[in-house]
């Protein structure tokens, strides 16, 4: 009787081990393990080249803005009302230059947005003054599609 119980336990153990090894093998065959890590768009060479050219070439910049550009600006004073449908135009556009941290006064952060959108945030260290730009890869390449001018919001 003792022999039969030991045999049953060992047999059961071998059976469970065989099934678990087989199920692991099946999982591995049907679901490949992801070995590549996706590079965020703002870290790819194409976007970096675009971004640097956008910041340094005024003609290129104007050609790569989706005018009339959605966005907003801060109030100039307490009586100034910024319309909800505010748009940047070629007439009111001031060229953007390369990022300057103002001797570490400002910080910049990039984030992936939905689809092929990259969002850039710039803020002072207190976080009171902020700016946002959104870039999208369109059929004609990367473009600025949204701009919230530096200000207190």
C-alpha cells in the first residue's frame, strides 16, 4: 500500500510537470517574445533633424507650420480676453529659435501624443510660466500643428 501511494504521488508529479512544460512551450511558439524596444518618435533621427532645422531655418519653419495654427496666447492684461477660436497666422507669427534654458531657469520635456504627435513642454522651474508645442508627422513631413505661447495660464 505504501508503494502504491508513493508511485501515485511520483506519477502525478511527473504528469503535472509534463503538462506544464508542454503548455509553456506552446505559449512560446504562438506568442513571440518582444525583444525590440520601440524608440519614442522624438528620439528618432528624422524628428531630431526636423526639430533642429525648424529652430534654425526661418524659411523651413514657415513652410512647416499648419497655418492658421491652432493654439492660444496668454492674456496681456486683466482686461484682455483671448478668444476661444484664437489662431496663429503668418502675420502674427514670431519666429522660434533654438531652446535656451536661460541658465537652467527653464526645463524642456517631450512626450508622445496620440498617433504621430510629439508634444514639447517648456516651463520655468516654478511651473507658473509654460509653453506647449505639438508636432505631427503629416503626409508632407513633420509640421507644427499647435502652439500655446509662453505665459501664465
